C-alpha cells in the first residue's frame, strides 16, 4: 500500500474537488447567468431555464465523475506504478472524464432546449 502514489493522491484530491463542486452546483446553483461561477457554455447561457437546468444536471454529472476519480485514486493506493505510468493514469481519466461530462450535459441541453 502506497499512500504517496502520485496517481492515488491526484485522483483522490481531484475526485473530492469534483464531488464538492458538483454538490455546490446542485445545492446552491448560481441564480442568474454569469461569467464567473457555474456550468458556463454557449448552450447553457442561452436562457435562464437552460442555465438553471445546466447547473443542477451538470452538478450531478460532476459528482458522479468525482466518485469515479475518487475510486480510481483508491485503487492506485494499492497498485505500485512507475512514475511515468502513474502520471499518465492520473491525467487520462481526468481529461476523458471532463470531456464526457461536457458532452453529456451539452447533449441533454440540446435535447431539452434545442
């Protein structure tokens, strides 16, 4: 068991961050469209209704991504890896996860709001 495994540390920290940010978006979404805080894309900012939906739905997807990243991090605590592989396995799930999250939210926005 290696608690200092870079893939474990990074995935756990990023997973917890995504969980917290997702929860914040769901629990206390920004009330109005803004350029600073929230799930901000052209599609989500087209109307207040799309904005409100994107915050809650995006928060839910972000929390699920956070749980997945956290799980990956916990697995890496028990698997010793060379540093190059550890770093690769840290960023690949994060990048793929963020792309998936954006694609999923945008697809749902398109389906509901055109």
